C-alpha cells in the first residue's frame, strides 16, 4: 500500500513554512513542514509520494543542494522552488536540475495552491508510470530464453521465416513462441508489443 501523498514544505523561516502548511491544509491538501532540508532528508522514505515546496536560500543545505540530493536518491516527487527577488539565475539552475516549477516572492495563495495541485497530479502520473514499468519488467522476466530470442527477432522487424532461420527452428515453432510472447506480454498487436519493447529499453 502506497503512502498518502504529502506536500513537504521546507523553509528555515518558521512563519513562512507554518503559514504555507496552514494554507494547504485549509484547502484539504495534506502538508507537513520541515525546518531544514537536512531534517526532511533524514525522514525521507523511498516510497514517499507527493511533492516538495522548498525555499532556494537556506543555510547548510540550499534548495539547489536539495534538488541535487533528490535526483541522486531517485526520489520522484516534483519540487517547487520558492525564490526571492533577483534569484532568477538560481531559479533557472533549479529548473535545469529538474525542478517542477518555481515561484517568485511575493506570490499569491492562489498561485502556490495551483502549483502544488499541478505537482501532485504529476506525482500521481509518475507513480502510475513507475507501477506500469514495474509490471512490464515482470512480464519480460516471465519470458523463457527462447521466447526472448523470438521477441528480439520481432523487435528487429524480422519475419517468422527469418527468425526461424536465425534460431535454427521451424517457422511453425516460431509461431508458437510468438503466440506465447504475445500472451505473456499481454500485447494485443505486434505494434503494441514493439511499443512495450521500446518503453522497456529493449529496442535500439
């Protein structure tokens, strides 16, 4: 069971982080506040869902440092960066590091709520994509070595006859293996099978 999506607000200014948490909670958006990026990272779990709202200028671990750490840890939560006046270069750097969005102070309640909702939608999409990829990997792992050989031939665009020649088996046997591959991969057509292979990184 996945953890409930949570908005993690990280700011060294208690007034800012508490007011943001209160605002989001009043909009029925689960939110929690952290006084530093270090305290957030210390409690971070691999299966955490939601998004991060962080100030860009903080002592010890800055918002930029946090983005780097999030990327290194392969955490898939979108990050919204809050910047002050004149921090546009930092905001651009944050976007290059994978930030979902940035907001310049002062921003309206409506702006931060809208940004958070978009980020949470992206988080849900990421979670579904990760689940779909994990399911696809399981399907591929279920193939026998010979079925995998036939799959590779199909991905390469080879006919049953060519695959049979390459594997030194009969075209009829290739047809049987091909049927098994389609069933195990849950592909309704050859084009769908090729798309799956591309998604899984099997097709060059």
